[in-house]
C-alpha cells in the first residue's frame, strides 16, 4: 500500500469553508462574489478562503471573473457537484490517520501496524466518499434555509 494515498494535503477545515462558500455561490441571486465578501460572511480569514477557492478553481468546480464585477462563481449547476467531488479536489487530510500513525514504532511490529492502519483508514475514506457522493451542493443549499438572497444582499453579497 502506498502511504501517500492515505494522507491528504489540506486541513479538514477547508472542506467546511468550501461547502459554505459553494452554498452561497449556488444561490440564484449570486452570480459572482469576491473572496473578501465571502470571507466576511463566513467569518473567515480572506487569505485562507482565497487559497481554498483557488484549489476549487483548479479542480474545475469554480470559475473566476476579473474586473470590477469580478469574483468567483460556480462552473456547473450546484446539483451536479457532489460533496465527494469537493472533498476529493481539496484532498482533505485525515487527522485520524495522522493520530493513529503516530502511535506506531519503527520496529517490525510498528511497521506492520502502520500498514494495517493505512488499510483501515483507506477503507474509511472510501466509505466517507460513498456517503459524500450521495449529496450535492444544490441539496445542501436547499437545506440551508438561512442562506436567502435577501439576507446575502443585506450582508453585501449581491449578484453581479
């Protein structure tokens, strides 16, 4: 088993922030939105959010528009973007794997347990992706009753 497959490159917090931003961008009243406005609305650091959004652009989930009316927008219909796709694009790291791996030693038994833990966490990841694959950004947006167009406009996030 290749250990690199068991370890992602980004913090799990990225997934939560990405989903919230995608829900906002999925609203009909929001055609494009600057990262600074999204960061204020999500109460997040703008630089961190820009890194997350840039990853989503590279992954084909978002587009960017430059200029006065610039910002980020969904590349596809929100009902066509699964949460599994977002999770995979972000390559979210698994803190459980890191914690378990730290408990194994460099001796033969530790190396064997490390390989077993890697197999277990890979199976857990597949199960997680299966669950996330059942949901779309559009479905999450429908469930987010507090994310209404008028409220977004009051927060300064209006469609461009």
